[in-house]
C-alpha cells in the first residue's frame, strides 16, 4: 500500500462518550500507510490549544509486541503515523492513539488494521464489536504502564551508568594522587641519597684533614726587624708542618769603618762554616788566622785593658 490513508476527526470533550473507532485493511510491507489526525473542542466550546500536547500511537501487532509511535502537533492537530514495523506480520494490528497535555489525558481513539499478504481479498466482518471507553482506557493504561516501566528502566540504567562513570573518575583521581605521592617519595629518596653521599664525602674530607693535622710540627725562624711575619704550611711525611717567620725586635749591628762608627744591635746571623770564626767590628765573621797581631799590639791590648 503506497498511499497514506488519513483518518481525521474532531473530538468534542463536552460529550460523555468520546470514543472513536475505525477498522481498515493493510498489506505486509506497508510503511506510514495509515495516519490519524485529531483536533479537540474543549468544555468551553473553544478549540483546545495542543502546542504542549504529547501524542503517542501504540500498535499491538499480531505477535503480541507493542510498537511505540511518537506523534507530533501540526496546525494545532495531533498527528501520528504507523511505521513499517507495524505491518511486519499478518493479522490484526490494534492501534490506540493517546493525546495528553501536561499529563492530563484528553482522549483516545482506536484503529484496527487487518494486515494480510499483498493481493488478497479481505472481508471485514461488519459485526465487529466496538469496545467500550473503560476497556479502551484500560488498554491505554496498560500500554502507558509498560512505556513508563521501560522509561524508568532506562532512567535507572542511565543513573547506574553515571554512577559507574563517577566511580571510575574517582578511581582515576585516586590513582593519579597515588602516582603523585609515589613520585614525591621517589624524589625525597633521591634527595636523601644525595644528602647521604654529600655527608659521606664531607666526613671523608674531615677524616683526611684530621689525619694531616695529627702530629703536626711547627718551627720558627727569625726575621730582620720590621719584616712582615710569615707562616708557611707544608706537608712533611703526610703531616702538616708550619714554619713561622718572626721579625726580630732589635736591629742587627752595623759594622764600623776606618772613618765611620757602626750601630749597636744583635750579632749578625752566622752561617755554616762560621763556627771557628769571631765577629769583627766591621760586623763580619773572620778566622783568627786572617788576623795576625804583633807582640806590641798584643801588649797594647793588655795595657789598655789595665792588665799591666
């Protein structure tokens, strides 16, 4: 069936008996072959505004499955069509169209479709019994309950999925925190190891310094007056040795000449080989053999000393 059969009606909500019923034919494989269009007259006699209405067309197939067809509102009319799954099996398809505004049920209509193989003659029994409104509403309630149960199950599944996603995110965050703490612990361990290595190196250096200081020796030499004091550190046989240079507080004597006087002071430092020499008035060390006195000179020395 390629053409779309439209069943149009106006439902008067002022009437107590508001049920509508149609029965028609269809073939296996049809799609959108039947369409229901409804508008409503309210209790006040005015056309009902359907802009916020919810339109649902339930189709119970011969195999017992219910197909949910969501309708629309067009030109202030509730419109719904049957999709191809409604014509999948031969037999009677029982359709119920429900229109509600903000949860308030307005009305429902019934459409029975006898589906058969294509190119067959179907005789509709004119004696088909039209169900009463309570029966129609009961079937609508069953369909609505099934739809609500499916919706609740979907909502619950979605909530569980969101909860699982939240727990997964928390687990990921905990794992990241644990990894961060592990990294901090590794860094602290590395720093501690470096500090220990530095401490060991410092201790080794201190031990080496202590070893060189043990058995340290000291010596001192005299320097001329007003000289800069010195301290020379050296290593002798693996130990430290400090040699101090200390300025002498007194001047070294200066020798006299044949024409000038000398200056008093400490004796000049004798060097090696001066051990048998004597200090002469010219501030030099000379050997006795280098100075020969005549007998008169010797006698003169004794006479001048008062030994005569």
